[in-house]
C-alpha cells in the first residue's frame, strides 16, 4: 500500500514485516507446536476443524499456520506488505496452493474490505489493534465480523499510566530516528529488560540464559525479535482490562477468558464469545 510506505517514511509507522522476515529464519516445528498449543488453550478447544478463522494482522503468519494445521479455513491479512509476504511464505512452505488459506493485504480500518470477507467463527488479532492508529475503531470492526456463537481472541497492551506514556515517546523517537541511531536504542532497551532476568537466572538456576532458552515456549516467539518489535511498535495505544471488557460487553459479547499482564507493560489477552441471539 502506498499509504503504508508513506507512513513509514514519515516515521509514523514501524515496519513490522522486516522484523518478521528475520523471525522466520528461527522458525521450527517446536515453535509451531507451541503456537498451536497457545491457541487451543486460550480458545478452550482441541481442534478448529470446520471453523472459519480470521487472522487480523497476521505478521509472520505463525498463528495463521497454527490455525490451518488445527483444521480451520483461514483468512489472513496485514497492512504491512512484508508481513503479507511472510505469511505467504509460510503458506507456500506448509500448505502450497491450499484453497483453504487466503492471504491478503488489507487494513483493520478498511470497513469495505472487511465486509467483503464475511463472518467468522474465530476472529483473532494478537498485539495488532493497538498499532492501527485507531484502536477502538479497529476493535469495533473486528467485532462486526463475528458470527453467532463465535469467539473473539485479542490482545491489547496494558495501560500503565505514565509508564505507557514514556514508552510511547520511546517508540516515536525510534521510528523518527536515523537508521544508525536505532540500534543503540534497541540495545539500551534490551539491557534494561533482560539484565535483571539474566541476573535472577544466574542466582536461582546457575544459568543466566535459563529464561532465554525457554522463551519460545511463550507463544513460539523469540527474545531478540520480540524486543525489536516492542521498541519499534508504533503507532501505540493501550487500555486497561475494564475498558476492553466494557466496550465488548456493550456490543453483546461475553468474556470467556482473561489473561492479564499484571504489573507489566505487556499484552492482556481476552477471549469473548458472541452468544446466539
């Protein structure tokens, strides 16, 4: 999309797709299995056979792949063209020429495009809606795609007040900085985030890389690329759990599962169901 390239050039948007291309070099069967496991645990299922699954902001394509392997008919889309390329790469690796997996470039804010997709049994958007530039409209649009008795699985950054405002400034600065200055910012944040964990693991487990080694078991991601994703993730919005809950309840949804980030600036995860009228 021309608009995406313009936003990146003006420092208004992070190129998530470049990050995901690097992540795919680390992808293996264990990471895919962990992604499948996390989907099943949060949705409370063992299979997605016969379900229509929409992945809003597919990123690397990992969770679209997980849903397809679990039997779902999958539609994936992303605003970032390189993320679309990543998702297409995974489709070609594992489900070459599969008609049950559609990959598009699109926006969570494009209502005409979304209406063209129809309704879904599962609408999934992990860590995406808060990067659209209009989180509440994006959430409204996602809800509109639910069929009766369907599930909405989203994650939204937790609102930590002043701390979140400071991170917003860091992210904005990173995206507007020249390329040579971006790596020092990443390393400063990496050290700030992981040095205490390395020290704790050294004292408790006699291995400073204890948590690093097992990190992929959290949704199948990787430490380094998650840090870059965190630092660069802009636009950036946040919300407290009660605000997300109230917003969805007012639109007829019922909360099935909530996984909070506690005191951390990470994502709260929600699974809502749209009851049969």
